[in-house]
């Protein structure tokens, strides 16, 4: 094709446009073929080793960064891609599950894709990755990074299933010496500022105050209390702080005799 362009001296600009068009079509076809191979290998239950699946998931991220987010370029719909990536979260190897979580984090770019992820009930698999045994720190770290990406994209769509897992770690993690406790509490505080309703409905505000009592670091305690005070400071979020539960605990921090007054 290059030699043909050189031989045509009448309209070189038009020939180069044809060449660029050919290269763009070729690159789109190549990207679609590569993605098909990646998804096929990730979705196969037999015949593909976990190391190969891990490599394909990493290649998916590279392809996504080079091609961009476009169903036309992919040759697949987002639903089809999410269904294949969802299978990686059910793999027996924690490395493959972590790579699947990382791939989903790169895929979720806007609210439309996030809605499709939630419609396919991937949030329950993310909750499973958070609740899994503490030794899988790589997997749980990727799960929490994905959770923060979901909050950044659209906190109002955040599912209660993941909130339950975060609160469970926040309530019992210190007794179990879970190293992810502070990360989960930080995410709960971030979510409470952007979507206080879902946090309050699941008892997340009580979890925040409980960690104020258990934590000995003043800077962390200050951040936790500031989250509750921020909700109290605004009329439209004040309703989520229960006067007989969270507010009573909050008052006890400023008055050491508050807890004794109800007995007199």
C-alpha cells in the first residue's frame, strides 16, 4: 500500500488519507481480536492456567489504556466484558481475583458503566473479596481501591451490600487485628460525606463513633468526629444522626458525666 501511494503522484494527500483510514480500521480490528482472545481465556474454566489468566487480565488493562473506552473499538458491549471479568472474581487463586478487581477498576469510568456493574450483581463478589481471610491483603487492597473508585464515579449509586462488609470490618476488625480496619473506616467516612443515607441506614455512623472510643490516635479521632459534626452542621444531613444513639455517644466525648446523668 505504501508503494502504491508513492506511485500515485496526482493526489498524494488523498492517498495518505486512504493509508491512515486503512491503518485505523486495521488497529480497530486488531484491538477487537485481542480483546476477544483475552475474554475467552479469562472465561474458560479449563485448559487455561491461572498464570495465563493473570497475564490476560493485565493485558486487558494495557489494551484499555491504549484503545480507550468505546464499545465500537472493543467489538463487545460493556455487559459482555463485565460478565467475563466477573468470572475472574470466582477464581480459586487470589492473584487472579485481585487482577479481576483491578481490571474492573480501570473499566468503570462513568455512572453508566457503574450501573451495569451493579445490575450484574458484581457488588456481592466485591463484598466477598473484602470479607475474605485476612492473609489475602493484595486482593482486599484491590477491592478497597475499586470501592473508592465507585465512590468517586457516583457515590449515590453505592450499594448497601458493600457498605455492610465495610461496617463489619470496622466493627470487629480491631479484635481480630485486621490491618484493613482503618482503611475501611476511612472509606465509610468518605462515603458518609457523599451519601450519608446509605451509611446511616446500615449503622455506619455508630461504627465511626465506636472507633473513636477504640482508637488512641488523636488525629484519626479528630477526623472521625469531624465527619459526624459535618453531618450535624447541615440541615439536610442532620436527620441521619440519631439523637438517642450517635448523638448521645458524641455528647459523652465532651462531657464525661453525660453517661451517668441518666441514672439520676
